[in-house]
């Protein structure tokens, strides 16, 4: 069941950023490192996000954590558009915790080291300010379908590290949305509009 949900932030849509491509560093073979679904990484990421939200508030409207990257929709306070500082704080705290817990990093050049860059996350991220309810809905679908798109599971409900479960419990999604587990599988959404990953 799809409900009409008014989710816009106070003051309008432009302060609702979609963050994509929060990726772990690639190794020399250009493969992303699949660390984010390890229990210690999930705990550290959760703590880093919670700590950031205490110092720089934002609502985490949607998130999916895949083994090597994550997607999220953040709702920032009215008049606040500082995504970069929040992203940097989360990545820095996660990296410190990851390395302290014995997690590995990819080697970095002397130049990167001098700029306090570690070999855990890629520098870049993709940000898009959601403009309206339609834009929100299609990005929400994109986030929740992403584990299926990458071949990690056959159905969105089968991926544990996703806000899909929270949205399904609120009756925004039918639990069987885009599910292939049933005898009547649904057609997957068309994401041709999305930027390539």
C-alpha cells in the first residue's frame, strides 16, 4: 500500500539532501572494500551517525547500508545546508573507530597522509537536494531497491541494513514491494533517471 505522505521539511524541500556514494576506498584492483555490513562496522557507523546528530542535528529519513557503500536521505534543520561537515564528521569518527578496532585501510600516498586522508573512504560523494514529494518518493524507492539492484538479495525486505523495514511497518510500502519471493513477483522500478553508481 502506498500512502500519501507529507514529508517535506519546514520551509520547503530544498534543504532535504540525498546523499549517495558514501563509498569505502577501492583497492588497487578497483574493487570497493565490502566492510560496511560487518558487525563492528555497522556498530561504528551507527555510533558515528548518532554522535553527529547530537552535535549537528538532522533526521535520517531513509538509509540503506550495503557492503561497500551507503545511500541516505537526510532532513536538515531549516536554514542549514551543511551536508559536508556532517558527512566529514561521520566518516572521520567511523575511520578512527575502524582503525582502532583493527580494521584495515588501503595504503595512501604521502600527499594524502599530509592532508589527513586515510585509506578507508573515497573522498567524493554525490548530493542532490530533493525538490518535491515525487522526487522524494522515487529516491526512497531507489534507496530501498538498491540491495536488489546490486544482487545482494532478491527482494528489498530481505536486506537487513535498510530503512525499508521502518517504512513498511508504517504502511508506506507493502512488505512484498518488488518481491520475487512470491508467486506473483512485481515489476522492478525504472531507475534510468538515476546517476550511475
